[in-house]
C-alpha cells in the first residue's frame, strides 16, 4: 500500500488479510515457541520493543499515542481515572524468583543491555549502570520477598511510570480532572490466575486446579486484573473471603460513584462511609505540575495509593510515588519505548 494519501493507504490495508500484514511488518516477531511471559511481563531488553496499534472503539489511532494524548481535539472532555495494580506482572510472571542472588542475575541479564549513564548528568561524574541503579532503588530492605521486588520493577517501567507521563499529557490537554491510583489491594488467599500447561498451550480452566499444578505458581500480590475481579465479585473461578468481599464493596462504591458523578467523593446515607470515596487530588494539583506538550517533565504527580492495612482498605495521596524509580526508567525514554500494552 504505497498510495500518497493516508486515507487511501488505510483503505488498502483494510483489504489485506491478517497473514499478509503480519508477514510484511518488520517489527512483528511473534514466535509461538517462545514463552509469551517473557515479553510484557519481564524487564525490557534494549531493542526488543513491542509492536502494536492503538485501537479505540474500533478505530485505529493514526497518530503516535503520545502525540494524540496531548491534543485536546483527540480527547473526550470527561473526567478520567487510571488505576494500575502495584504488581501487575504477578498474574503471569516471567520468572519465579527464589532468592536475592537470582534477582540480581535476572536484572543483570535484562538491563545490562542498556549499558551505563552519568548519574549526575555530566560526563565528568562517575558512570553507573542501569543494573546497579535498579538494584539500589529496589533494595532487600524495602521488599519482604525478591519476587515482589522483581514484579514491582517490571510494573514501574512497563506501566506506572509511563502512565504518569500519559496522564500528565492528558491533564495538560483537557479541562476536566484526571486522577491516577496505584492499587495495592490483595486477596486473602493466593490464587492461580493465568497459566500455561507443559506443552505451552494456555489452559482452558483459568484459575483452576489444573493450572496451579501446571505452573506451581499462585499470585499473592496486587496482580493484573484483580481490580476487575473484585469489582465484578467474580466467584465463578475464585473463592472470595469475607474480607475480600468487603474490599470489593469499597472498590465498587468508588468506581460506581466516579462513573455517575465524575467525582471520587460521595456521602452514602444507607451504609458505612466508603474508605476509598473521598476527595482525591487530581494530577494537576501536584506542587510541581506544569502544563506541557512533551515527554520531558518531572515524574512526580499526585497519586492515590490504595492499600489494605489490618484488614481495612484505605487511600492516601502522595505526589512522590516512586519518583526516583521513574527518573531511572525515564532515561533514554525507556518507560515510553517499552511501555506495556496491558
């Protein structure tokens, strides 16, 4: 499809069959023999970017997504809330990390490809590697288990840090409020979420015993899809405890209120107050937020940190959520270049 006009090119592409499009797409390297968990759910390797098209309501966004997010005429003028689970990759981890020494090896295998940088920004300062800096920013003292540290790294670089940038662009282009939340909610008991059988075929019984036996892994952190599962109270595949149901009710109340009113705050006369439903600060209320039209800007925005402590859900606001970590992933635009499509 080499027509001069963009509209004609699009029409030509739509008439092609899927196999032809995939065969002539240089970036498309899908190999069914390669474990898919090693792509979006692992730390990036330099040069191994993720191909794909952005599709909204059935329409392909022709502009680069980062360009479109910063244009008011591309956005619906409505309030926006984006919620990212704190350990998204826990639903389908690329590796089971049993020790801190194994974590150091895994980080080195992936991040050594990005080489070194001058931490102070000047060539006369000592150079440090992405590997050593990442291990410093996700220390043993901060995480009970190396698996959690590993999954937090992946979630930061693939989702949380690029989402901060995306929402910053969006907030600069709209008159409505934009909110961001990092969700630390967990289930009381670990569950097998998604798994592959020994022959590499995705199991048909998601969350079932066969999957748990096939992978010997159960998700126990704040994994991808848990927010949806809690909102829907999905007990067809998972058994929710009384505490899980209480957590689900708080999340349901928050999201239902936001959809109806565009606000995070509500007064419910018929039940106890919802601990998650109060006045969140939009990202534009951050002390250092400035309107911008590019990707180079401070990475600390107001974030609602949703947690469950002592069996009770709560939310705290912070404009410094993983700022140092996001500054690392922003170097060489790693966060933007290797952002997950999840």
